[in-house]
């Protein structure tokens, strides 16, 4: 073979490698777009737990409250039918009252439909949580925040924190200023 044949083979090899690279790039791009599209179509709800306190006009603080929030982080509308706290044995603690009637701390009426970025809230007095746990004879347990979304349950247990709870500790500390998550209140 002469020099012209070697140039032709080199050129063919370069074209084949370039064509292969473009094909791989297209396949990767298509996969990324497909995954983003399917994520947009799914129901995505983030459930969070925190402590809430209200400062009254006279400077006093309200009793310590556990706040459970469900936020729709997806683009589809979701229906939240239940916000509660769940124990490891699948029993749930949920508010049995009509609401706290505190300005700025209204529970969301459930079931409720949430569009992108909207949230639903539930406030529970730590004292009530402790009393409920003591009434069922629980000495020490773990509590998980719970949300039931459009008939499908999403468990978002505590991450990176010690969720062990002693009911007596919750009751004793219910009227003190506490911040952080429920677990910050009731360390064993």
C-alpha cells in the first residue's frame, strides 16, 4: 500500500471515532433529559420536623411545639391526607384537637392539595406528645415524621440525629425554650 492508503485509513479511523463519540454523547444527553423529565412527573414531597415557638406581645414565649411540615418539591399537584409522628411499631401520634388557635401557627386543614412549593403544617405540643407516649406505656422510643401523600406513604425518618425519646423528659421540658428538632428536646 502506498502513502495515500495510510492517509485514507487514518481519516476513516478519525471519522469512526468522532461518530462514535457523538453517538455516546447523544445517548448520555438523552438519558439525562429522560431522567429529568420523569423526575418532574413524579410526586416529590419533603417531610421535615422542627421546633416552633411563638413570642407573645408581652414578651413571653408560647409552649414548645413540634412542627411537622410537608413541602411539595415536585411539579405535580399532591394531596396530603395525613401529617403525624410514627413510632417504630407503626402506631401514629396525631393531633386530636381542632387547632392551637395561635396567630401565625394554624394547622393546615387536611386533606389538602399542594402545588409546587406549597406546604402543609401540623403543630403538636411537646407536652401532648409526652402525655400520649406515657398513656400507652412507652418508656423510650424513636419518633419519625410521617406524611401520607395521595394514598402513598412517605416516611422521612430523622437523619443524622438521635431520635430516641423518653416521654417523661418530653413532658418535663415542654415549657422550656428549646430549639432544633424533636430529638434535640428529648435526649435520653
